[in-house]
């Protein structure tokens, strides 16, 4: 290729730029880019402007890198800039030809990887003086972890506490290592286990983590991914005795590492992956790619990304962040690297690189081009005072999505195994115990299974627990075939004199009873698949509230908000209470809002803050509860009158004239009569379910969300027992539960074709519309 004249201006500068975000309708890839038809500089009047010519961008890297999918995708987009031509230098040329024979270029994208002749690339840059996207001299430092840490420290960037152990015969004073059973002392600095041992060469990926004896000792050995493994556990607890290392404290990161990719100082894409230190199993998707999850960076992390990019003079730069104890620490700087499999990132990256190159070189080549800087549409709204305002903030308070009915069962237990479990988890300290972890629930299930077996084999055995209750405990804990602390919990309360019995229930009631435990099993109330879809759809709808990109961008609308998100120009916070259904709704909402992919769990971990929700709402709970008691008393009084609603009732129940309340009261007329009808319909429903259970065809019938007919029957039988009290009056506090259950069954179990469900839904909804809002 013939040699081209090059410019010496702009060498080694780190570009700053503004990305015009209002370019969704301008095709990003160059030829249709909006341009200012005037030149940057006016030419001398006597001389004609020299003809415009192409800016040649040279790619100088090993073939594996220069022909990789991300590089190919980005270069294809970069070529769409009208005045940019890309030349990829062949590996044979780079390795075997003198730099004088390398193709000439105006802008050089070059970076070190295994086998790359960095010295030759530096010589070429001195010879041709192209504009460098990534500084080459700094790439020597990036290969040495000691230099990387030194630069990070000089820039005031947080990194883990560390010490360097240099095994250099010329400098023996730098190699002072004292190893204890549970710590290591490096040049006077003590690192208790767990600590990390990293080779000083950044090319050496054999990083070891050493564990304390209290956790079982040994070490986790990390290495460059081989197939589906990235680390392996070893029983070896002693540090390596040859080679130079950095020793640093281990950061507890909840099992995720954050990878950050900059494109210039003002743009970074971040994603999380499972930490290789966790179990060494690489999570891969159906296409065999490592699963990664998009992440939002905090304001401090955005500043860190900028500092790393500028300090190392690498426009395109990858580095690793550890989020631990409320802080973020940089633990590795990798230099030139791209995000994989993100079309949006490829678009953004090529656009930014193109803008940097054009801004730097267009003036001296007399190319009529100006960086697109149109502001985004600022959302302006008319106000009552007639002035215009800018949208500053959107706050949404959102209820969780569709969920299964919430249920609970109580039973008194006296078996020694329950007491052993109570003692094992320190129940005697407070007299109460909450078991939610999978291994704890498994222990309860093991006890229930053993007792059910013993009751079945020895009819005369001394087990006081009721068999039906034990069987229910077993069947609920066996649901779904696995445990998740989100959807089931067991509470145990110590009863020093056993459960108090009513006098007519048992002749021995007055005698002192032996201690027992009250076991309360709670389940249900979890987000259904339909609930997840609702939340995700809502997130997608929310995405479209911000202008910019309402058109179809990369296959989805609402790109304006995503642009804000990925370029840090907004601050999104999602809070959720600690209830599982609320957490999963928040994660599904975030998934839809931010166009994320994959499972909800990692999105939940990264995106959703658990908050004490009481702290987010202004509430004086004491005054609230007394008011609630008064409201409940009034509701009970009016809803238990066996007469039609009178004018006074309307005034008491609907003082604001709420349409839904008035409509429901008109529909109900006599509340006790409606409760009678509801009770009859529930009785009818339970008898229909019992008949179904007796039918052999229904033996393996699976209802929505893995519920069985037995569980459905237990749910309705409990409401049947609790709704009509022994004195014949109705417990109106059960109406919300009845409405909840029938609404769920009408929506999800309509295939059962049970009679009377529509009528039960209508009546219970009318009652619920009066009771729930109040």
C-alpha cells in the first residue's frame, strides 16, 4: 500500500468529547451523519482548499484480536463514517516486516496481547506519528501488576490493602516473608486469611486465595478459563515459595466481580459475572458464552472509570472492580478490551471512536465535519404559572405483581427432635426462632418425614403430633422439589406449659402440661410467572416515558432512557421491602426497564436495594394502629347487621362519596345475607374439590404453580372453618383472604371448571371493595 502523509498533531493526547445523544434518527454509521456544511477553518483567499481525503485508521494487533467478533462488529460500524477508512495490518507483516514497510495511517489502534511485538509498535508510532487511540508506552506498565497498583495509588483510586514480595537476588531486603498457620507477614505487613496471592506479571493468571483453618483451610486456585472451569480448590494451605507476588486482603463481594469497559473518559459499560473464586464453575448460556449481567455504576465508580482511562492513557480500557462493604476497589487493569455480544455497545463504541477521530483529524484534512452536539429533547411541561419547567425526577411507588394466596398452618409439637433443632439455632435465647434458609427447612422436612414414617409403621408409638398436620407440613415443604428462603418459612415459639386448651376441650386442661413448641408454617404469597410478566411489562412501558429513541432502536423502543442509563446521565434507585414477592417484582421491573436479559436473581443482587420500607414512608405507627382499631370496630359493627344498609351506614362507610364504595354497598344491600351466600358457596366449593380428590383421574392433577388439589382443599377448608365463627357470626377480617383466593383460582385454575366460582368472585369482591380500602 502506498505511503500516506500523516499529521504529527494530537499525538498521545487523551481525547475528551461529548456524545450527541439526539442522534437516534440520524443513522449512526457515518454516511448519513448530520454534518455542518461549513469548514472548521477558513482557507486562505488566494489558495484553494486542498481536496478532502480519507482518514486512514490502522489496526495493529494479533490476528486473534483484530479479527475477533467485537472488533469486526465495531470496525464495520466505524467504516460507515463517510471519511474514515480502516486498514487491518496482517500478523505476518507485524511480526516479520520492518516497521518502515508497515502500512501508513493517520490514526492507530494498537494494543499488546500474547506474542505481540510492542517494541516494534512503539517504533512505528515514533516513525509515522499517527494519532494514538491507546497510548503504547503505558502498555509496558499494564503488563506488571506492581506498576498498575503504583499508578492506581498515585491517582488516589481505592484498591485493596496490599504488599509486594519481590524475590530479586539483587534486592534481598524486599523479600521478607513470615508464614503462620492463619496469616502471612510480608515486609512487616500482616495479612490474615483469607488473603489473595497474585503473580506480579499480569500475563500470569494463576491467582491463589488462601482460606483460614476455621473455614476448612486450603486454597482456591484461579486460572485462565478452560472450558467450563476458572478455578479449582486445593487442600494446600502454604503460599508459593518461588516467584514474586502481590499479597492483598480478600474482599467479600457476594460472589460477583464487576467488569468495566471504557470508551474514552465519558463512557463506560459495566457488567457483573459470577466470581471465579466462588466455585470455579463458569456459568454459560445456551450459546456457550459466559453469562454476564449489566450493572449500574455509582457516581464514585463513574469517576474511577474516568480516572483509570486518563491515568493509563487508554481510550478503550477494561478494568475490574470489587464491590465490598459499601466501597468499590479496583483490583486489575487489563488495557484494551471490548464488551462481548452487545449490539448497543458496538453502536456506541464505534460512534464515540469515530467522533474522537473526526474531532482530532477532520480540521487538518479540511474535512467539513462537526461533532453532533444537538441537545436531547428537554421534556418541557406547561405549569399553572405559565412558565416552562424541565423534568427533574420521576418517583414511582409500585405494588408487587400477581402472587399465590398467602397461607399458614399452626401445630403444637413435642418431639425431642424439634426441641434439638430449637436449641441448635439458639431458640432459647429469645424463646422464638425463624427458619428460612434452605438447609434449615430441609432439617424440618427431615423430621416431618421421619415422624410420618414412624406413625405409619408403629401405631402405638409415642408421637403426640397429629398425623394430618405432619403430612401437611411434609407436603408443603416438598413443594417445587427445592427450597428457596423466599417462599416458605417456619416459626417456632417455646410454650413452657404447652398450648393452652379450652376447658371443654380436654379434661386435663387444668393440669400442668409439659413444655411444647408452637410451629407456624407460612407459605405462598410468592410472585407467580404471571406476576413476573406483569412487572417486566410495566418496566418496559416505563422505559418509554423519557424522550429520545421512541423509534425502533436495535429492536426495542424507549432507548432515550437506556441512553441515560448507560452514559451515567441519570441516577436510578430501586428500593424494595424484604418480602420475596416484592423483591422479585422489583427485579423483574428493573429487567424490563433496563432491557436486561437472564435470570432475576443477579439483577436483584445488583440493582435492588433492600430498604426498611417504614423509613421511606412518613408514618407515625402508634397513632395509626389506634385509628385502625377504630376503623375495624366500625366495619365489624356495620357489616354484621342483618339488615339493609341505611342512610347512616352510607354516611359512616362512604363519607367521601367514593363511587366504588357506593356501588358495592348498593350491590350488597344486606351484608349478613351476602356473607351467608359466600359461606354456602365456599361449602359447595370444598365439597366439589373433595369429589375431585376421590376421582382416580384427578390423582396427578397439577394446578397452577405446582399446587396440588390437596393443598387447594386445605386452603379453602381453612377459610370455611374460620369465616363462620362458633357463635354463628362472620369474621369479616377473612373477607380479603376469600377474595384473594377466589380471584387467584378464577384467574389461574379455571380449567377445573368448578361451579359457583364466578358468583363467589362477584360477591366476595363487593364485600372486599368495602372492607379492604378502609
